């Protein structure tokens, strides 16, 4: 998938509205439109990368995504109760949008496996 057809690239470029929760020079965070927890934010690099397998050693978008997500988690006071950071890769791994992204989930027990 290229940048012109990418849902998350369109969100980064403000062509599709989103509920932005974080914006830095290289990362955008926004509320998931289909939340799986009371807090469900997505963090994406502003530059298109299809998945975690496209990350090279000369860049660190994953670290920037984690820093943005943990910043938001601290602001929501979820440090004391806990939260999950999830990154999926590929169809079988549950990745539904071909743009590297990190999920921040919290606001209830996020123990894995659920039950």
C-alpha cells in the first residue's frame, strides 16, 4: 500500500478527521474509532511505514511511538493501575491497516489472556 491510499496517512494529513490526543514532530496519536477498552489510542509515525518489519536500525519510530503512548498514559494517571501497549504485524498478527501503529489500551483490567 502506498501513502496516497493509506488510511492513517490521510489522518496524519488531516484529510480524514480524528480525535487527536498527541501530536509531535514525528508522531500522531488519536482515539481508535472502534475502541476495545475505555482508553484505546493509536500512535502512528507521520512518515509512512507499512509495518514493524520495515523499521531499520538507522531510524527509531518504534521508540518514538512508545514515548508518545507512555506520555499519554501518565497524563491519564494509568501508571499506577497499568495499561497495554500492542503492536501487530501482518494479517495473521491482527494488523488491519498497513501503516506501523501502536495501540495504547487501558481503563480496565488488561490482563492477558483475558478471562
